[in-house]
């Protein structure tokens, strides 16, 4: 293994964060934020979307063999 463990961990973390940032706008196209003044409803929606994207990224970026 040419890379140190820390370098690989930083690369995986960076790749995962970049993937989350790329996927969120796509998910919002399919499931847009609710049009409401209820901040709790909007926060629940945002947290749900982010959780879904993070699960996708965990499976595709973090848990894949490198």
C-alpha cells in the first residue's frame, strides 16, 4: 500500500463530502422544499433529504473497496 492510512481516510472523507454536495441539488429537483412558513417542517424535510443522500454516499463511496 503506497498511501498511508490517514491520507486514504482524508481522501475518502473529501470524496464523500463532494458527492453529498453534488447529489443534494438533484434530490431537491425530485423532492423540493415544501412551500410553508413552518421552519420545523422545512428542517425535517432538509434533514430527511440529507440523511438519504448520506446513506447513498456511504454505500457508494465509503464502503466500496479501494
